[in-house]
């Protein structure tokens, strides 16, 4: 390609494409006629007519061609009713002739003779009537195809007018109409096939094998897909033309080839995919659930086994043999209900069933998701925003709660540890009081102990007693520092000297007096330490 | 696909409740076509590679040939590939490249088109979008975008062969008759020592050879340190002709750069325009320099530059005063000069620079500007068109 040229209107290849479309439609309706032809003997056992699909093909093709030829003529000289009537007279005669020919020349002669005994009764006999009914149905369906087909087919002049804005054709709507028509007929055909192959009491079974019906259905849908692909090409080509997009000349041929390859791949895959299931959905689901439960049981066993073993050991220590038996874990057994059912089936059927349900459920899930994704309202509805927000809030709440709980636990634990530590500390520091200690000893020892407590207390306050100091010297040293304690100190020191260095009897009241003196001494010294000015004044005075 | 959904539901019902094999086959077929189309489209598009081959720099009015190569690197053929390449309106007159074609297995397709460089600038070729779909139209067409690439078109250059500009720089490349400044690197000859000659001028080798005191004679010369101050602030231009005037200003700057390059003068560029490459006002000036590389740098910036909003003219001149060395010729190109700008330029003159004002386009108060400029002893030239720019060069001589 060189410079971007101005796109020309699509090449006028309408004739071959129209012919191809006609053949495809006629082919599809022939498939319908085939199934109807199989239905008629079931309804009317005396049915002997053959070649109904061929007749349907010809009638359909004739209908399409006749319509196209009429469409090409000016509307002034066109008389639709007369044309249609002539068309039907021809169809009636040719159909009768075709049926008569099936009976041979003798049959034709016999038929003609029978007309003398009542023309309408013998001419329009039941089989002929049924054939005409089927053909009229086919012809009518053919007419339904014509309008959308006309809209979708390339028309150079019309497209040029559309581009200028003088005309508008809703091609997508036409395509939707065609799709609706194709799949309605297809559904009917599938329904009839199921009816004919099913075990229905009032319907005699057809002798035609199922594969024939499947083949006819496949042919119908292959033709339908090719037909749809051609229409899609027409839509795309029109769009490209309206948007001034240059299109490669060989695209139409490639489109057809590609469609054939594309559909062939799908058919090959579709034919080999399982179409039957020996095991129903619920047994399969039940088996899967049981399998899951079995896996959970195995995991539980793996987790519980060591714990159970430890419990067993403890139990053995306590010699409770009964409990050992009770807490022994049991390996779960996988025993689905479908085992018996499956056992009687070949393995391939089981695999096919599982595969079928997997494919089936997968396709349904995918179709639903795709449908939701392409519907904005539904998509918004199923966005789970609220649920997600709620879950997020809930999770935040859980996290916050856990955090608070952790903080509370840590604080409590810390407090507990501190409390324990404090208790231990107090226990270590809080030695028995002097009053408690002296309760259990003799008064002499109590007085001496009281004095020792006095010495210890002074040491803590920075006035240690040297070993060389006598109690009187020590008292003098204290007096030098705290003169205000002179009187009680003298009495206290004398009490100690009496208890320590004499044999005089020491009684309980003396112990109490010594302890009271000690209290007074300590109080005075504390007071003096709190008011050093007083101390200095006192010292100076 | 949505059109087929009722039918699919019908098939599912038949398949499950009646265990109908034919229904399932058809069901698989429809879903298979859909899935295959979906997968095919996405996979095929992922392996499409697009390359754009062209000269990414061009001069004004040149034709740029672009070759777009679309390659399918996948083993999956692509039935139809719609390509849409957006192109700048100024280069293609609004015609984008749009095409539909098929791509076979590992095949490639080439699209050639030409762009005409009608306008200087910094243009984006692209972005390019491609889309493809399945033959039956069951799947929504998949689309992929490819990033754009850049094309720089240099501004127009007018021949200013006779342009004469003053300079105060004593040593340089332009020979002058005025012997006030002599260039010691330009030896003209020797003569006998005369009373009053500097001892520094004594040529001792010649003196030794001749046996008499000889002194060197030097040529007088100047150097033209040129700096273009391109004012692209919107307020500086007459709003009615702002587009043409700014383009003319850029043309004048480019022409001066070309002239300086030809004459081997140093040339720098300061501007307050917007650089679309960074999306910001040009903060850093191109310092004075020589040579082809430097010239291309200047042209690159001039090709991209657009009207700016943020940096004022006064700030631009102040920056120039602070940055430029003594004796530099400062060519202030703008669409008009404000009182403040006159004062700043006068200050620049007092600071030893040589300001020259070049007004382009259609200044609103040209006569008034001339009067003020003469009052400040600042040379002022005006050019309303490219042709006037050429003749102005002659007048300057």
C-alpha cells in the first residue's frame, strides 16, 4: 500500500454472496425438513412419501429466488398476490407430481383415475396434505429470512446513500432477527430430536439412529454459523465503508476460509467432548464433598496424632488404660456413597461423567460471569462493594480489638510482673521489725539488739561506729553532731551498758523503755535533719 | 454472545433434564466458538508487533516518508486487523491512516504514507490502535494500543548573510578598522621600535636577528558573542496575530543561529517558552557555543518551543544579565517591549552587554517603542514577515 486512498464503495459481489446465502438458508431448512420427515411416520404410520427434504430445499430456494426476481422489478408492475398464487400453484402441481412419481407409472394412472370419483378428496389426500403443510411451513420460514437478509446484503447504492445520511439500516437489529430465527428453528429441531429419541409412551420410537439426528443438527448449525459469519462480514464491511477505512480486496475469500477452519476446529472438539453422563450431578457432588471431608480428616489426623500420643503417655503414667483407648485417633476412611454405583460402571463412563459436569458447570459459571460483566447494572450490583466494605470494617474491627486485647494483656502482664517483682522486692527488703524480733528473745538480748539497731540506723545516716569506740564515746560523737538528743541518748546508752556489761536483771519494762528511747532518738534526729537552721542555732547556743 | 444466551439456557435444560446428547453437542459447539474466538483474539493481538520507520527530524516543507510494519509473531492467523493511526493535523491535513487487512501466520504487512512538514514543531505520530474479532461476531472485538513516537520539524531558516551586529568584545573573529582593540593572536607585521612603544610588544627574536629593537604589529578585531533572548510570553504579542508572530520570532531566532554558525560566532539561547518535551517552561538556557552540534541543539529547542505562561519577560532579561559575560550581543526578540523591559535592557547595556531589540509580527505600539528605544540608545528593528526579516538584515548592514 502506498498513500491512503479514499475508500471506494464495496465491490459489487452481491450476486455470488446472495446465491451463497440462499443455498445456506435452503440447506438449513432442509435439515429441518429431514427431522420433520422423521416425525411424520411417527404420527402417521401409513406414511410412504420419500424425498421431503429435497422438496423442502427446492421450495425454499424457489421462494428466495422468486422474491429476489420480484424485488428487481419496478413496484408499479409488481402484483405480489398474483405472483405468490402462481408460485403456489406451481409448487402444488410439482409436489403432487413428485409424490405420484414415487408410486411408479401405474400409480400415476391409478391416481388420475381416482380423481373421477372425487377430485378434491383424492387429489388432496392425507399424505399430500401433510407434505404441502410441511412445504408451506418451509416456504413461510424462508420468507421470514428475506427481509433481514436484504438489509444485510451489500448494496452499493444504498450504502452510498447511507453514508450521506439519506438512509439508515439497522444492521445489528437485522442480525439479531436472523440469530433469533436460526436458534428458534434450531431449538425446535433439538426438541424434536429429543422427542423422537426419547422413551415416550405415546410416541413410537423412530428407527433412525441417533447419530443421524446429531449429524443433521451439526450440519444445520454449521450452515447457520457460516451464514452468520457472512452476515457479520457484511456488517463489518459496511462499518468500514462508513468510516472510510480501506479494506483489502481478498478479505471476503479469507473470511469464508477462516470461518470454515474455525468452525471445523470447534466441531472436532465438540464431537469428542462427553455428551452423556452415567452418574448424576448430586452423586458427583456428594463424592467430591466426601473427598474433601476425607482430606480434612487426614489433615486432622496428622495434627492430632502427636497430641494424642502425648496424652497417651500422660494417661499411661496415671495408669488409666481405659482413657488410652478413648483418645487414640482413628484414621478416616474415604467411602463415598457413589462407590457402589461407580463400581458397576466402566471407568470411561465415570471419567466422562466427571468431565461432563466439570465442563458443564464451568461453562455455566463462565456464561453467568460474562453476562454480568457485560451488564453495567448487574456488574455494579455484584461488585460486592458493600460486602467488601463490611468485611474490611469487620477486619479492621477484629484487628483493632486484637490490638487492644494485646495491649491490655501486655499491660496486665506487665502490671502482674511488676506486682510480683514488688512483692519479691518488699519481701527481700522488709525484714522483720525490731519489735517483732525482740518478742522471742530475753530482755537483755532485746536491749542489746535495740542498741545494735541504733548503731545500724546511725550508720545508714552517716555516723558509723568505730570498733575502738566505747558506747560512751560513741554517744559523745552523736551528741556532738546532734546536741538535742543528749538526754535520751544518755539514758539509752546507759540502758545498753547495763544490759551488756552488768549482771543486773533486765526486765521487760526496760526493754520497752529502750525501744521508746530509740524511737525518740530517731524522731529527734529526723526533726533536726529536716530543720538544719534550728540545728545550727542550737549548736551555736 | 448475549444474543445466544436464551438458546444456551434452553440447551442446558435439555441437556440436564433429558440427557440429550445432540443438545449437548450443539451447546459445546456454540460455547466452543465463543471461547475459541475469545482466546484467539486476545492471543493473536498480544503477538502483533508494530514498528514505525521514519526520519524523526525534518526541515520545514520536507516530505517525511513513514513505513508502518505490522507483524504477526504468532502461529495464529488474524482474519481481520483494523489499524488506526492518529496523525497530527498539521502534517496530514486531518487524514489518519485507517486500514483493514488479514495477517497470516508469522506474516507482516506494510503501510506506507507520507507526511508533509507544513509546520515546525514537535509532533506525535500515533498512538496506533489495532482491533480484531472473530468471524461470527460472537465476541466483542479486542483492541490494543501502541504508543506514539515523535517527529521534530525544524523551524524555517532565513538567509541572513549580510547581518551586521555590534560587539564590544575586543578579541574575536570579526576584523575591524578601529584600532582601539588589537588582538595579540592576529600578528600583522613588525616595525622598528619607537619611543612610547610598550616593552611587551618587543619581538625579541626579531630584535636578536636584526640587531635592532623590533616591535610586533597586531590586527584589530572583535568577537561577536551572540545570545538570543526569545520572548514567548503571551502578553508580549498582539493577540490578533500571536500565532504568526511567535512563529516569526522562532524563525528569526533560528535564522540568527544559522547565521552565527556560518560565521563561527558563539551563540546562546534564552527563552521563556514552553518545551512540550518536558511540559515545563525552559529554565536552563543553551549557553553560548559554536559548531554544528551546538547549532542542532538550538534548532531542536526552537523546533519544540511553544508559547509560555509562567516566566515573565523581565525575569528573562534579568537572568540574561546575570548569566552573560561582558560584551555579549543580546538580541531580544519579542512582539513588543514593555517599559520594564526597556529599563532592564538599558541596565544590561550599562552592564556591558549590547542589547538589540528585534520586534516581530505586528507590534501594537511600534512607533512609541522606537521612540523609547532611541531614548535609551537601544537599536530596534522590526520585521512583520519573513520577507521583512530578510530585508531587515540588509538594513542592519
